[in-house]
């Protein structure tokens, strides 16, 4: 599996269908066929990282 943001391979699983990229420090998930990418805020909350042309086929 590669990161949909940076195409890195250093991916960890953080939950059910939730993953973390150690290369670009983004969390991502696949929900209902839609890829969602998140930044992690200082308080640990997830903030949507809108990137319109993310290709979900990279998974």
C-alpha cells in the first residue's frame, strides 16, 4: 500500500480502514469508496486536507 498523498510506503494502520503515513505525516481513510486525507492538529484532532486530484487507485 502506498500513501495517496506522497506515494510513500511507510504506512501504519491506526484503526479500521484508517492509516498513517510516516513520510508526509498525514492520516488517510477510505470511506464509501472515497479517499479522505487528514492533517493532524497540535491537539491530536484530524483536520481535513482537501486535495481535489487524489487518485484512490494508488491503494
